[in-house]
């Protein structure tokens, strides 16, 4: 029986002391586990129409591109500042160990497009909330925010109350 948690390892004190990093590298290294994970993420969505799948840098890119391909949707990267070559919109946010900024190409999403947001981990919710603000600034309609895992003790869902949120694993 497939259990996603069997493919995620904890790395203590990374990237800073006191942080337990959830490493999905073992999941990515196993093609069967990656396929089953993609299938499970799609199941959380049901038959909702999706025009674009937005993945958050960098670990959100892995499954976001797989989901986009399976949904016959476009893939949109949201990245850290200075990484995208074209004109961008940006949004500042707080995360569990500091402050940061996200950017998206200003022409990536058209008004009214149905958007699935994907990232690997929902922690404090700051990153996902900033990504949602960028998507909505462009006129996109967020149909779901999905994650491989939700670190429930950090209460990230509180910042995403107005969206449908799905996770394969709650820690």
C-alpha cells in the first residue's frame, strides 16, 4: 500500500536551527511513487476545469508541471525576485523563518482563468497567501490550493480560509 509519508524524510535544523525540513527528494526519485502522488493530487481536484497550474519556487514546480500536463493546462512559475526574465508583479510575505517576495510574469494569467495553486508544503501559509494575491491581482480564479503536506501545527490554512485547500498528508 502506497503511503506518501514513506517517501518524505525529516532534515533537522535546515535551513536554520530549529526548523525541521520536509525533504521530498525520495518521493521524486521513485517514478511509481511520483505517479501515485500525482494521481492522488488530481483526485483532490475532482472534475474542476483548470486553465493554469501555478507552482511556487522551487519544490512546487515538480508536481505543478506534472499536474499541468495531466490537466492539459498551462504551467506558471512563481519565483523569488530577479529570477523571471519578463515584466513581473510582486508580493511580499512572511514565512516561518523570515521575510521574502514572490514574483509572477505580468502576462501569465488572463482574467477569468481557472487556476490551481500547488506547492509541496503548507506551513504558516504566508507563501501560498502571497501567491494567491498575485493570481487574483491578475484576475485569475483560484479553484484550489493543493499541497503534498500540511504542517497543521503552523496553522497555514488560517490564511487560506477563502479557498478550497487540499493536502495529501497532514503532519
